[in-house]
C-alpha cells in the first residue's frame, strides 16, 4: 500500500473514525458514504469509543508476507459497543488466553514497516484486554 493511502486512512486507523447515518442512526465502520441499513447518504463522521468484546478469534501461525516476525499472533472479530464488527490483532495478552466475550479496547500499535528496516512505519489499531481502573493507575 502506498504512502498516500496510509495518509487517507489515518483517521480510521488511528482514531477508529467511521460514520453515522443521519437518517437511521446506524453506526458504520469502515466509512462507506452510503448506509448499509437504509441505503441513504451517510457522511457524518463518528469516532467510536474503541471498546468492545471478542466474538471470534484465531491464531495465525503462517502470516502473510511482511508479518512473519509477529507470528504466531491472535486475530479477533471484535464487536464494538456501538455495533459494528471489526477484525484486528489482539495484543498485550501476556499469559492471558483470549476467549469469546472478552472485553477489549482499541490501542494504536505498529503494524509493519514498508520498504525495509529504514522505510515507513505503518501504525494502526489493534485491541488489547480492557484494563481496569487499578491497572491504568
């Protein structure tokens, strides 16, 4: 993916920004401009909370090119509190095993480096187990 595309997707990748339909209030991620529920124009920005729960997951042991150094890693289908589902890597698990229903929160992390070790570092969203108030302190 070229640099220009990374720049265009930065709000979506760094802030989990999508859209909300002004007609039926459906929350949309990723942004689509047309609401999948009512088929009307939906260009109102909406920043998601980043909180959700795991609804499915798998362990990737044979990753695609460019992600070999991260394997094995967990990829999950996360249902956001606002409704949309997103696919993302689970990170910061430590010894914790992922499970269906696990409360998670979005974090910005390095995804990969483009053009070798001295190239562009691409960041994006991943999810980690939701921290408690005591863990945040």
